C-alpha cells in the first residue's frame, strides 16, 4: 500500500496511534517531570515560554514552537529555573484541577500555556526512524510559519480544542499525526542523510550502521570499526552501504557530520572548536577545512545564514 513511501509504510506497520494528553496553564514558578517511556512526546507552546530539558539538551520554547522528544527519554519542562523542584507527571495528573478545559500547574499568574500529545506504536517497525531521531526535534514558530501545511495542522488542532464538534476527538488525533509527519519532514530537510535510514530499512545492517554513526558522531570511525560494530565484514558493509545509499560508508559519514555541525551552528552558541570536537574532528582547522569542502562556505558564514533563515 505504501511501498513507495517508507515513512507511511513504517507508520502503518507500527500501528501508530496518537493522543492529546492535556492542555495546561502554567502559573508562577513551576516544573514538571516526565518519566522515560516507550512513546514519542510532543509539546506545543500556545502562549508564553518555557524550557525543555532532556538529557544534555536544553531547549527554550516560545509561543508557537513545537518540540518532539524521542522515546525512552525522561525530560522536564519548567518556567526557566533548573533548580525548581518538579512535580511528577502521574502525580500531577491525579491531583491537578481543571479550569475551562485546562489543567493547572503551579500557582499565581499564568506564564505559559501548552499542549502535550503522545504517539504510541505496537512493534519495532519504527526502529530505523527512532534510532536516528535526535533527542529533541525543535521547530521554531518562524520555521513552522514558513511551512503552510505545518502551520495549518497546528491551527486546526487548536481549533478542535475549542469547538466541540462531532468527531472532535478523532480529528485531534489525526491532526496530531499530521504534525508528527511535518516534524519528520522538517528533519529530513535539515538533515537528509539521517532520514536515509528509512530507505535503508530493507537492509537492517545499513540501517544499524547509520544509527551508530548518528548517535556517536565524535567516535573515530573507519570502515573496519563500523563493520565490527554491526557484525559484518568490511567488504560486506562497503558493498551493502553503496547499494542502499549510493555512497561509501565514510563519505556518508562526512555528510552526516556536516549536517550535525549545521544543526549545532543553527541551534546553539557553541564555538567552532566545541563543534569540531562534538562531530569528531581532532582540531578546529580540520573541521573548518572539511566543512568548507562539503558546503562551500565557512562555519561562521553558514551560522549567520541559518539563523537569518530560521529565526
């Protein structure tokens, strides 16, 4: 049914389902702790701002932003103070009160409002995608506005919350799923080599090799090391990689490192030296040479272009 569309095929086989968990009004000083669970978790800020902390990732979210957290990653959201003692999600859901369809978190004046949704799946058909997802996919309001189908899906979801029309519950789930698709499309545009793992699902060895390269970019990979890690010979990995992706393993790695560096340039204030270390270069000079070879521009020039484009 979806042979020509690997993303739809994976969602269909995994029996993906969605649920809007809550609308929340956050007040005063607050923090909420969400445990690690085998689900994708989506946060959409509809008013004000907050901070999402997941592993080593700290992402500031503003009105209109969306963030998706990978499965099995515990995280917290708070008003901006990492020292604030969080309430546990399950406990909060038990005792929180509702006002006008919103659950209330904290006391005092409302500082932010947000929606939280989750995506569940029944088996490992999504594994190749989940293996290469970053801890957090963050879509800023400006990036969303530049993608009309994404902005429309969010607007339609919000409208279903306030207009209790026939079939609203089903409509909310379907809009959530469209938002998930838009997030994956956004990631594919930003870092296309990562999402090639979806097309490599017919070859689990290549899919796993891509996942290894994605999740440990700073490691001193060579073809022999990568082949041992995924349990095949050097020749077998090189052949299957070329057949599946159209590129040798280390050329593919170079593309992945460049994409990862571009994301760090866009989303962080890390120096070139710190980014060089994060993507596996021994010196900043080697990083700058490789980056310019791949992109035709310096890291500093690309950082300025990306920030101007994405806000």
